[in-house]
């Protein structure tokens, strides 16, 4: 029997937390509820969740700080929840490493759907794909991006990347020197619900660049006024 996936739910509102837990339980998740940031960080170590549903407005240590702390040690998927609808809040959450962001009030079924989508990207069926030889991987000097097992090898070392960052890098690197607009990247990587929020792309490009510096053979290039491309040199 397959082991149940675990969801850590962090929200100081008992009713909302219980509702989220109920929906995840119906989908055969094991859940754990905590109501503040300090407890979330402690429980993350003990519970070892597959996904975290994290409210931003928490007593004491807020959701931003929790996300920042967890990202120093893990790339586990994080979906942020907030009553705030400002673009700044969404961008800041994404900059700190969140994989998705939903505003309250939200539809519980949509939350579950998004959680499953993130988990599919983060935990693909590696063995079946490898058996079929269907390994999605791009290689450049000192860089290997593998979307089958969601790994990035840079100068021989593994670089931790949340699912959306890796998918964006893989997509661009799979079409070297081709320019994509921010809207095209949103459509391919995030889907229809993010259309119009083009700063999301900029945030993720910035985070990737912080981890992968420009190489003499390749780089993530900005095409001003249009978007981005994975630029390679002639010898490739």
C-alpha cells in the first residue's frame, strides 16, 4: 500500500484550518494543523510534510518568515494563503520561495487541485518514465536540468529549486535562443489563473539567476520589452 502523503496546514483560524484539513483528508492525505509560525517550523521537522498550506498573517513569526526559514533547508511545495490581495504581497511570497498563492476566501476544491498539481510536478512518477526511456533532460556545459526527477546539477553539485523555478528553467533551456514573452511563459508554466500577473515571471527569473550565474557558454538573458531567452554561444 502506498504511503499517505502529508499536508502541514498552518493557519491561526481554527475553522479555516479544519476545513482545509477535511478536504485533504477526503483526498487521503494525512494532515497536521498548527496555528502559529514557530510551531510550523518545529512541526515541519517532525512531521516531514509533502506539502505546506501556509497562511501569511500568523501571530509571532509570520508566514513570510516561515517560508524563508523552510526554504533554507527544503524545496517542499508551499502554497501561501492570504486575505491580502495586493500584488506586492503575492510577489514577496513568490520571491521567498512559495510555489503558489491563493487569496481568501478561496474555493477548497481549487486549493486541492492546485496542491495536487504542485505535487505532480514535485514528485513525478520517476520509475515509470525511466523504464520507458522518457526522461526529460537538457544538458549544457556545467549544467544538467532534469524534469523527470526534478533535479538541477550545476558544476557537479545539486542545486535546490522549487518546482516552478525548475520548470521555467527547463522550458527555456529546452528551446535555446528562442525568445518567449512573459505572457507565453505564464501560460506554459503557471496556466490561465496567472495570466496578467507578469511580475511572477520576473521574480522566478531573478531567483534562478541568484542560483545559476552566467556561464561562458549560456545564460538567462533578458530581451528588453519582450521577455526572456536561454542564450547559448555559437560553439554549442
